[in-house]
C-alpha cells in the first residue's frame, strides 16, 4: 500500500472552558504525530497484513526527525524528503469543551508544500500495488499538487487500485469541486465526509450525495461521523449499505476519518465484503476518538 500525503505535528488543545478572548483559558495540551497521509499510513500498518509505504516531506528540524522515527516505530516504510529552510508541517487543534468536541484547526503545511516529482519512488508504482492519495496534496497549488497529479497518472498507467480522501471542505470550495472531480474521476474509492460530499455534489442528503459521486468513482464511502457511514457501488444497477457508529465516550476526533479510511482499505483490498469493510472502518474510526491524537496508541 502506497500512501502520498501530509506529515504534520499536531498540537492538540482541549479547552477546559469556553475560550476567553485576549486572556487565559485553562486547557490540556498534548503533542502528537499527525497529518492525514501519515495518520492513515500508521492505521494501515496497525491493521496488519499490508506492507505500507508513505511518500511525503518534513523539515530539517527536530520535529522532522521525530516524525520519521515515529513512522518507523509504527511499522510504516517512509520515503521522506527533507525540505531545505522549511519547517515540518504543524497543526494546532482547538477542541471545544462541550459534548460536541468540535475541532477548530490552524494549519501550516510547511515542508509538505515542497514535495517534488523526483520524490516519487518509481518502483512502488507497479500493477498489484495500491495507491492512496490524501486530498490535501491536490487542494493547494504548487509543487505538491504537480507531484500528486503525476503520482495519480503513474498509478492509472500501472493499473493500480486507487483511493482518495477529499480532506477539506473549505479547501475544496476554494479550489472548485469540478477541478477535483476531473482530476480524480475513475479512481477505485472516494472517502468524503458529509461536508466534503455536499461541496462536491451540491446535494445535502447523504443518499443523493453518494448517488452523484457514484458517477465518478467505482465505490463511494460517505463518512457521517457519529451517524456512521454509507457505502455505494454502481449507478444502475447499484448496491448500497449504511451502518451506524458505536456510541463511545469521545476524547478527540482528530484523525478519526483517517482511521476510518484505513480500516475500510485494509479490509477491502484483502477481499473482505463491503459490509465487513464498513464495520472495520467504523471500528477504527470510533477507536480513534477515544484517545488524544490521530494515530493508534
């Protein structure tokens, strides 16, 4: 399994009270490895049964060395370049103190913006291997977008299983959904959440969203958070499944979507039924919400 995506350092701030503007707010602060691509890769390795490779970039700083070591410890094989005079990407996550645990993310992608076509290990793009693209790599103009498009072209030419997570409703809106759909059309799997699905299709209801996206991808899995998920394959005829999520005490939802995707992919590409893959995805996504940070314990 070959993953291309961001590697970040997450600073998770769990507010103990409502934010006090221009003053102090009591909080619990923790630092974790993060980044959508890196999170998904570590959950794939955690699932077992797959050789997992991650393509990305970090800075020439202490956080970069920390990230590479963390990935290796998780069982991921890193193909990580180091951006000159660029810091490792970082993300500050503010988690609301109420029961919603809503997140507000402040992002600096740092060295992730410097990923180059020369960073792509050509020998990994082979028939029989699988390729997953974190949508962040497509959503911002520059070197990384060019590299992501080149990787997609390679994966299609080599007839690889391909999957994509759109990643950010706000960035999709700025890019324009038509461009994202044009670039990713024909991929095996797409994993939008509800907000991203609404941006991509203009529809509001989950059933209408997956119906429209089924024209672009072989399979669509719509992530609905606490409400579970919907899987769909085909247009006419079509197959569909929906399953609820388990009720747990939520600590932090950071990375839950990445864990969900990993659970589904790890099952699906090892020939599990869609129903079994959806159950594993929901299990991983729920598990990720029960601890701080976006990676397995």
